[in-house]
């Protein structure tokens, strides 16, 4: 219900802003005499530019103000945090934002992404920053950072401490099982 009311408010605001921008564009320009020494006044933005800028600002406000739902908070509880060691001696830092429960800051190569959990059908943990299209995908054996708009992985084979411990336990169990299991003839 809250999302619907935010969208209705956004549409009403955009309609009102459109009328204001149209009225400003149609208003007659005041004639003033200027001296050669006076600087040229900056040209006002066209009504299209004003509307575009206002729509982008409104979309950003809606995107950042939407509340995290209970399902997303449940997913957030499963996100592994800390420094992930990745392929090619790279790393990714995943940290929760203490002031915004359910939100995470993911840092890679001096770029920070502010992500929220998103549900998946596979049970994988998925964090996404909708603005950039960057996704942090966490499965039991590894994690990866994806650029969904460009269609490629930014970095792969990332493991956090819990994932490394699980992989080591599986490898140890496989090694010990291979040496103690009798072979049947």
C-alpha cells in the first residue's frame, strides 16, 4: 500500500511540476538593458530539461526512500559480511549499513555500491544496486560481483571466511571418507 501511495504522490508531483515548467517556459522575457561590462546571465533551462531533471530527482528519492520489507530483512540476515578474497588477488568488502537495516555497502576497486537484498527463486543471496545495475551474488561456495547492464562479471570466485571454512570442511570430509570407507568387491 505504501508503494502505491508513493507512486501516486510521484505522479501528482510530476504533473504539477510539468505545469509549472510549462508556465515558466511560456512567460514573456523581461527586457532589461545591459552594459557591455555586465556578464551574460545564464540561460534558463528548457522546460524539457527542467522536467527531466525533476523526474530523475523524484525517481532517486523514491528509490532511496522505499522501505525494506520483512522478506528482504530475512535475506539480509543471511548476507555474509567482511572482506571477500577473490580471483586475481582482488577483494570485495561487504558491510551492513548500521543506520539503515537491510542495506549494505559493497566496495570494489575504490567504488562503493549501496545495495538491498532481492528475492531469488534459487535461494541464492542477491544484493542489488538498481541505479547502477550491479549485483552481489552469494552462493554457498563462492560470491561474485556482476554488472547486469553490461552483462559480465566484475570479479568472480570471491570467498568470505565462512565460505572458506565450509569448503575446507567439505574437502576434509571427502578426504577422510575416501581413506576410511571400505571398498566392496
